[in-house]
């Protein structure tokens, strides 16, 4: 269950370990599943369906998506032909 530990580690790093039980109750064990929801879907599911607080969901969302968004904006070197 590597997904559980990586999700647990993420929650611990963000000081959101109190979310571990609700995620377990909903059988959410994988960070990739949360990322696949997209930013708005994550908010809708976690706040609306699961009743988690918006501030915590915003923290989790930033951790999941801001790193991806930032890496897409980075300059990259391309080889010259």
C-alpha cells in the first residue's frame, strides 16, 4: 500500500493528518487519484461530498497542483539542430 504511505506523508507534511481518517473512510489511498480530480473537482469532492474544511482543502490543493503549474511555466533548454 505505497499510495497510503505517500498520501499519509503528504498529509503529515502539510499538518493535515486529521484528514487521514476521512480519506480512509472513502477508500482514497492514492495521491494520483486526488490529482486526477483537478483543482475544482478536488474542492467539490472534499468540501462538498466529504465535508472537509475549505482552508485545509486549499492547502492540499496548493501542494498537489501549484508544483505542477510552476513546472509547466519553467524555462527549458532545447537542443540546437
